[in-house]
């Protein structure tokens, strides 16, 4: 099987991997749930999972983005899905914008993947569909929409992503 027909999944943490411990909402970013989500969704596209870090996206810095970038540049995979916290997802998309000949899709969730009422499974499934069908470039896939990674923002008041072209 060629690397082109196999996806690289990079997990960085964020809400999708959060584990809550009590009613006060104390949490930590746990192990990646992406493999479990893909299994539950019956996704059969082969993938390689690289759990790169376990951070809230507000804690990601330029060194972390450089590590994500170097990991992508070092792989032969053409399809890359990154699970990422939503607060700084657009910053990471901008840091990856000039990578050539790869389709890079960032996704996350607004509720932890471990929660029954989470958008995580849907978003990861959409990201897998998007990475296989979109041309090379950087995209953000959230809640039923595909965005150009350089023309999107998170609207915290609406708790959703919006195109900056609208």
C-alpha cells in the first residue's frame, strides 16, 4: 500500500482528548481517542497515529508548531489529519500553509471525545473524508463544514467556525 492511500494522524491534544475528573471541571489532556473514534465509526482507511503532544491548544507555542511542521515534512504520507484544540487551530493552519504536495486537515471538537454527546466522531470522520478528496493544501474541518485553513476563524460567542470571506 502506498503512503498516498494511508493517512498520517497527528494528535496534539485539545478538547477532543480531555478527561474531566469532577464537577468543578478540572481536566487533563489524556491519551488520544482518535483510534477509538475511528473504530466506532467503522473507518477502514489505513492510518498511522502519531501522538505528538497532549496539550490544550492555548498552551501550544511556536516550538510545538515547528514540531508539527517537521513531523509532516518528514513523512512520506500525502494525507495528514491533525487533531487539535479549537482555540488556536487557525494559528497552526497558518504555520503549515506553505507545505507543498500534502493535504493537511485539522479538526477537533467542542466537547471531549469521551462524552456521549460529543461532535468528535463526526468531525474526525469528516476530516478523513476531506483528506482523501481535497487537493493539496491546509484545511479546517469542523461541524459539517470544510474551510480553507487560511480563511477561517473561531467565533467564540457562537462556539463555531466561520469563513473570513463571509
